[in-house]
C-alpha cells in the first residue's frame, strides 16, 4: 500500500514538473535561442558546474561540523560522497530515496549512531540554510533599493518568510524545550515510537551550542553565495545584462521554492519562478527560459556526476540502497 501511494505521488509530482517545464519551453523564440546558444561562453558554463561542486564541498564541511558537535564522527570524504550520490538517487529514484534520506542512511551505516541524532543535524542544516538565503536577500536588498522599489510583488513574500523565520528563531532561542516536548507528547500520545524519535532529535539539536550554530550558519552563507555565483556565471555565459546583486535577491526565492512539495525535487517549479522573476527585471522571456534550462541542466549534470562516482563506491553503498528499496 505504501509503495502504491509513493508511486502515485511520484506520478503526480512528475506531471506537475513536466507541465511547468513544457509551458516555459513554449515561451522560447527558437531562432533567437539558437543564436544565443551559438555565442554562449562555454568556459562560464564549465565554471558554473565547478562552482556547484564546490558548493557541495562547503555544505559537506558544514554537515561534518554539526555532526561532530553532537559526537558523531563522520569523515568529510564520505559526507561529500553522500551529497553527490544522494543527489543522483534523488533524481533517478525520487519516489523511494531522497537526497537527505540517503545521507542519513550512509552516515548511520558508517558511524553506527542513532537515526534521530543524525537526522537532527540535517534539520539544523535546513534551518540554517533558509536563514542564510534570507540574509543574502536582505543584504542585497539594502544595496539595490532603488531597483526593488519598482517591484511591489517582492514585499509580501519577503514579509511572510521573515515573520516565519523570526518566529522560529524566537522558539529556538527563548522557548523552553520542555514546553515543546509537552506539546508534542499531547499531539503524538498515540504514536509513542514517533514521539520517542522526535524527542531524541530535539535533545540532539538542543545540545548544539549557539557558537557552533553561528559557525555552521557561516558555512551556509558561503555555500549559498557560491551557488548563486554559479547561476550568475550561467547568466553571463548567455550575456544577460543583470548585476550580481539582483541575482542575490532572485535566486534565494528560487531555492526556497524547492521546499514546496508540489513538484519533483523542485524541478519545473524552480525554473518557472526563475523565469517569472527574470522577466520582471526586464530579461526577455526567451533569454530567461534559456537561463532556466541551463540552470536545470547544470543541476542534472552535477547529479549525474554523482551517479558516476557511485559506480566507484558501489560495493560500499550498494547493499545499503538495496535493503532500503526492498
């Protein structure tokens, strides 16, 4: 029954991604696009790919750092491999194994630590990643106000995300963990296993000091900045005339959209939002779609590179994946 439900969900998400990608592809002026691709700077496309791999290295360092603060010793080498290969499985087996799930599985198998303890580090990673994206938006907004005041549509999403983030920070810093546990014990009183799992994860999160969180946050800022540089490099490969500051505002919203569970790993949704925002900033729809597809292909190439790496470590991770799927 669970397998059937997962398959249905996969088909629905695939349909959403396909519909969005098909729609934005219809916006392309193919004659203009062909000329643009002929004059594209390949060296910048390659640079974007390298920057994407570098981003994975930075987030791997962040994850290892967080794991060590909760006494989980996981090597940087395996953290990087799990990010690379996890991205590959997230593409080829999205209904079965997600990238984060794969990382947790590999870390658990190689460190023999509890699943909840390892998962807590991933939760913290995601939280810090959102905060880092917002910081980049605010900093860029401060230096591009003369441009952004022309676009009122940015105000509401930024306001909503800011309120939600501030609420999470207040809960994190000032609400007693025992209160959260008490609320969860009421909500999950008929699910003792889930409650025990969440309580263990909360205890692990609570064990991370504010100093360590700040350092991990620094890793997140660096990682997302490099990731945005990769998108900017792709735009320059197509000679799109928009400065980096604008991309520091646009791209975080593109990345944040991937958190919405309405498409296949954000595929289609991220590209659609990128096109929408670029057009608002004066880019032609054809150029915006070209950049969106370059952005998509760059992510896919990185994930496929993870698949190639997986071939060389198949013995180490093969049994783990097979047992999970079966």
